[in-house]
C-alpha cells in the first residue's frame, strides 16, 4: 500500500493536490478538516463540539479526530492506500495513526510537507475567503492557523524525520507542478502501488 501523510500550511493547496494524487494513484483521500466540516453541517454532537474550536483556529481534541480516522480507515479497507490530509497534527495523533495502520497490516510510507511563503499563503487565503466564505478564513484566524501550523509541523515532521520518512515539495507554483514533484518523490522512494 501507499500511505502518504500530506502536510502544508493553510492555503498551500493541500486539498487540491491531495485529491489529484488520490485519483492518480487510486488511493483514498481522507481530510480531517472536511470530515469535521461535514459534522458541523450535520449539527452532530461531534460537530457542535468542534465548531467553536475550529472557528478560532484551535485544534479539535486528539481522541475525537483519532476515532473519526480509525472508523474511516476500517470502512475503506481493503484499498491501495491512503492520503492523510491535515492529520496527524500532534505526536499523539501520529502514534495513533501508526497503531491504526499496524492493525490493518500496513504502515505510513512517508510524510510530504508542502512549502510556500507566508505572504503567498495570506494572499491565497484571502482570495479563497472571497470565493468560499469559510468562517475561519479571516485575517486574524488565518494568522492564528498559520502560527498553529508552524508549531504542529515541528512536532509532526520531527516524528517522521526520526523514521527517515520526511520529504518536502515546493508548493509556490501551480497544483500540477506540486503534484509532479510529489510523484517523483514517491517514485524515488521506490514505491509501486498495486
Ligand atoms: P487548514 O489546513 O486550511 O487550516 P483544515 O481543513 O485542515 O484547514 O482544518 C480546519 C480546522 O479543523 C483546523 O484549524 C482545526 O481546528 C480542525 N482540524 C482539522 N484537522 C485536525 C486534526 N488532525 N486535529 C485537530 N484539529 C483538526
């Protein structure tokens, strides 16, 4: 299986690239942000709990997100692999993901972090706010989410770096360009999907 953890600051184009990669490699895309927004829309208990945290750019508790991911993975097995988008964001989540993968007889192949400058991030996000109207795409919350991101990437990249599973891709150009880089990183790692 090919199991990728995709990381990127808000506005890096992570969602777009993840969807393209999932299609290209025939693997399942899992976005914890999308899953949480669906829960909010459904006004479920989980959604109500998550709503205020998300609105101020804070993280949802580990147990909540981990339980959501565990159920999703179980439901999608068997498959060719996964692309985890926005997860794990803490060491606890990373350890839990390893356990989830082990239980399915597989493992995380690598983590890929998208790199883009802060000015470009803010430019893209204000653009997106004008189009999608996400309530957490305001200047203050954007800054908070970028700060939270920098904090979280240190933790998560350290976790995968220690296992020699950490790679970076330039995300300052087009999504297609980013995707090509990711595909060559995967190829270099000598992983073939079946
Ligand atoms: P972005 O990466 O653009 O901030 P996401 O859609 O990945 O957007 O996440 C939006 C929000 O959902 C986050 O700011 C956070 O509050 C919550 N969230 C998403 N994934 C996680 C996670 N793995 N752990 C905790 N909270 C999460």
